[in-house]
C-alpha cells in the first residue's frame, strides 16, 4: 500500500521505516526541512536501535522517500499516518494544534479519498474532532476522509523490535472498511511473513504469541493508549512508595517487588524503584489523562498521586545527596546518565536533567557521561564538562550519581573508578549495584529502598 507519514520524530520515523520494511511504499514528511535534508542524505536524526539499518535498506530499495512538501506527501498515500507531537500545555492538557494544522493541510491538499490514521497520542474524542475538522476544512468537497485511531505501544530503545513483535494492534474505526484497510497494512506483521531486522538471518521471526488485532471505536482506542501508559506509570510510582517504606522499615524493595511480580496478576515489569519515570510519554500522558478525566467530571485522584510520587523522587534523591555530601556548593559531582532511560538519546523530561538543574543552582561542579544523551544536554547545560568515557567523568569526583540504567554503567569497574575519585561515594538512582559489594569495595553507597 501507499502510505504517508506526517512527522519524522521517534514515532513517525519508526512507523515509516517499519512499514516500508514490511513491504509498503512510504513517503515521510516533516515541518523541519533540515531533518528531511538529513534523511535524504542517509543520516538518521535520532538514536534508535536497528532504525538506521532499515531506513538504509528501505531507501536503497526505493520503499521510502522523504519530502519537505507536505502536499506531495499527502497526495502520495492512500493512508496517512499522523505522527506529530502533542506536547503538554501549561495546564497539563495536550496541545493538539499540530494535529489541527495537519488536518487543515490534508483537507487542502488531498485529491483522492484518504484513510487518516492518528498515531500521535491524543486524548479521547480527538478522532471525532479530527473527522469534523477534515469535513469542515474541505468545505464539502468531493474527497472523502475516513478517520481511524491506531495507537502505538512502542518503547524508545526497543521500538523497532516492538513494532515487529506487538502483543496487540489496536484500531479504532468508524466503519469496518477502515479496519480492513488497517488489517491489510499490518498483515505482514500479523502473519510474521518476513524476517524482521532484529532477527535477520534467522528466517522468519521466532514464533512468539500472535498479536491480537483489536477493532474498537475511535474513543476506545484513544482511551486504551492513555489508560495503558498511565497504568504503567502508576505501577512505577507504587513501587517507589514501596521503596520508601522499605527504607523506613528495613526491607529490600528488590526482594519485595520481585516476589510481588511473580504473581501473574501483577507481573514483574515496571516495578523498578528509583528516580522515577521521565521521557516524552508517561509524564505528559498522565497529565493529559488527568485533564481529560477532569473535563468530563471524573476526578482521577489515583493518577494525581502517581504524578506527585514521581515528582518526589527527585526530591528524595536530592535529600540523599545532601545527607551524604553535606554542602553541595563547590563539590565535584559526576553524573552518569542523562537520557530518560537507557538505549535512547532522548533527554526530554529526563529525571537526570532535573537533578542536574538543581545541583547547578546550588553551585556544584558537574561532569557528565551518557552514551547518547550528551549532544542534547550540551545545548541546555553548556557549563557541564562532558566525557565520552565515564571514567574520565569520575576522576577527582566527590560523588558519583547514577541516573540512567545504561549497560555500560551496570558493568562499570568501580575498583578502577574508585582509585581516581576524590571520595568513594556513589548515589545510585537506578539500583544498579549490589549494596554489599559496593561497600566491600570501600564505597559509601546509597540507593532506593534497600538497606
Ligand atoms: C512508554 C510505553 O512503555 C510504551 O508502551 C509507549 O508506546 C510509549 O511510552 C509511548 O507512549 O510512546 P517509553 O516512554 O519509551 O515507552 O519508556 P518506558 O520504557 O515505558 O519507560 C518510561 C520511564 O519509566 C523511563 O524513565 C524509565 O526509566 C521509567 N521506569 C520504567 C521506571 O522508573 N521503572 C520501571 O520499572 C520501568
């Protein structure tokens, strides 16, 4: 099928690349002409595992192209995937102005019928508004628009893997024909017809459980997305409160959450205590969901608590830092990890940046290391010394803060690092190390919810 993708961010690029890999003809566009230029030159503007390989092979195979001309992209596709940003407003409400602007352009530029698929995370009822907007902006012209919601459940860092191994594909539609069109688009993935880039060389992808193809109303599909992300965020905050309790009572949060998670009704994932959740999804989606609920008279108290607990993680970490260091001003502190989680260069709403901001305000002297997050951080905090090599960042440091769970940090040789640090002090915001072992090596070691 011919598919247009509007928005070449984390969602749009992965969607476009994976649909091209699945055999469709994809045209991508973005408001940022510089980004299109980069893509046309074969460069990948974001860090995402396997994305470079599939974009490269799709480009060489003529399955994907990029244009800064949104009209050209709109006319090229039978289905148009809207993958533009929906950032939070001051109030927490999702800002849908980019969706509205795309609707106006689709209505103006389309010359034939289109299936308009909203992939951006949006509050419930956006699809209905989008449908009305398309009708209004096309002023009763002959071109027919059908709207569908197809929320994504991709995690940054494993987005390509997730795309080819979904546990569910949700399509919210107004009419059965739209659902069939979307089933056709996803057929190669549903039927595991080809070897995905993650399993290249291994024939077809290993037969895992088949993805469920769920057809719902548009409102339900939109709600499924917000309800899923918010529930995962809630789970993390729950684990973090358990961690606080463990500290007061003298228990170990890892032991507690592991045992809890073995109950299949609970599950072991998303119970990792620490600095809390960040990124461009959970914080804004929780806020938008609270806002949506309030707008229809439902008080989502439990999500407000989720958000509150998450904000307190930063304060809790800073308390630990103050307790250990006493005066922060003038201390040299090494920050390991800037990205909001491992395997991404994304620093949006990263807990690490909150910590960095507060420490800089207090006059700390910071050195930082992150495998992919330093480029973005440099523009926000030019006063920090950045090091590719974490051991360089740790040299002469009065303390090391671990803020992101990168593998390189998990495997760090602390014996070696300790020899060059001014003080053997580690504050671990992600519970990466065994406390006993760190202490055996002579470190003062602080983490979350463990003795
Ligand atoms: C999240 C969802 O997991 C995806 O399903 C969804 O598609 C995506 O948002 C989206 O809406 O686009 P993502 O933001 O990439 O994906 O990151 P997660 O892996 O979910 O992690 C979110 C944050 O929670 C990170 O800061 C991570 O460090 C933190 N986290 C995660 C914890 O603090 N504890 C945990 O146990 C798990």
